């Protein structure tokens, strides 16, 4: 009896997941945070997200057209980049600055290195870092919770308010309660303030098995422990709680640090990667000039993702240390 085998290239274990399905789940997970942003900051939050997502789709299509690549806008990755970048800016951010960040994220961070899956750095955070470099006020100057004109396309007039992280950067605890921190009743970027909404999104991503718990838990756990150790206030536990609930750490840990293309794929490497993100965030918050350190912490660990996978491989079944088989 003869047996015919079909020989194909790896991978040999496949499922029905596609990039489009994964990106759709990420967008669904971001809906609670977007709803919270509209409630807290007004219609301009929605307009920011729509303009950013549309700009990323246009830049992606134009880049594919110019370079002769197969159009990739249908996989929704550009939409996710646009939405995440918009979530990382305050409602006072001018639309033109956000569009410039979108262009850098899609064309430079993602496109010039080969496209989706080839990028070393998270495109949305790359776009945010670009905006921080050239227009830092568009990121750091958060408005009060009063709604800003949604259709003011230039620089907007608004009443600035100190964010919890800016207050903590001065060595003081914020004057808002922990409940308000959980619900987002304070200044900050539109996607970071409502921790409850982000946790709902986290639960959805876990349920859909889009991400694992390793990176977010290692990230936030390290952030909590080191914030307790490097407390700058009189109450270490409160300092830790506000450090965890304040700023963009939760948004970054759930939606940015877990990006497939820029994070490790192996379990041990993911744990170390998350620990590194948390440690660098505390380092930048404690000793840096800006009150927030999530963007640069994740970008630096993005550069280490490949090395961590190589350094911390899984043990192959039937293979002893050194590569010899049993």
C-alpha cells in the first residue's frame, strides 16, 4: 500500500483567523473607550478618530499606488493605526497635526520598512513620537472636560487643565478621586482616561484570544511594583494606584505593546518584554522631562522584541539542552 504525502512550506498548523478579523476585534475592543471619550470630551473626539482613520487609509492607498504594491487597506490595519493614534492625543489636538502624525506612521514607520508585519516599531506610537518631537504642545496640553468645537480645523481655544500625570510629575497626588480616575473624569488624551472602558476592551480581546494576558499583566504589574518602590509622595499605596490608573499605561499595555508585529511571539519573551515596558515607563516618569513615558518605553522594547524571542525560546518536544534528541 502506498501513501501519498503533500509537502508544503510552513506553517503547517493553520486556523481561520485573518488580519482583517483580528483588526476588527481590536476596533470592537476600542469602541467602549471611544464612547467614553465622546461622553467626556464631546463630539470632537469622534471627529478626531474618524479623520485619523480616514487619513491613514488614504496614505496607505497612496503608498501602495506609488510603490506598485498590492492594495492592503482592506485588512483594516491602517484603520486601527489611525484610531489608536487619535486615542493618544487630547481633544484639543489640531486636525492638521494629527494628519501629519498619520502620514509618518503609515509611510515611514510602516510602509518604508516593507509594510504590515515588517515594521519594527508600532506605527501609532511612531506617529505619536513624531508629533511629540515637532509639536509637543499638541500632545501635552490637555483641555478641560468642556467640549471643544468639533469643526475647528486650526489651532483651538481651550481652557488647559493639569492631567493627573502632570500633577504627579511635580511630586503631588492628583486632586481627583480614584473612582474618577477609573471613570475618566479628568484631563488627558481621549483614549487613556476611562480605565473602565479600556478594561472592557481588554476582556473582549482576551475572550476572542486576540492577545494573551502576559504582556499587559507583566507591564502593569511591573509598573505597580516599581511605582510603589519609587514613590514620591507621602502615601505609597495611593501613589501606586494613581500611577497605574493615570496616563496612557493601560492603553499602551493593552493595545500598543501587544501588537503582533512589534512584540515577541514566545511566552517567556512576552513576560520579559512586558516587564521591560513597565520598568522603562517608571524610569521615564520618575527621571524624564515629560510626565508620561509610555510611548518611548514601548518603542524601545519594540526594538528588543526579536532579540528576546531568540534569547528565550520555548523548549522543543523531544530535544534536550544543546540540541540533542532523546
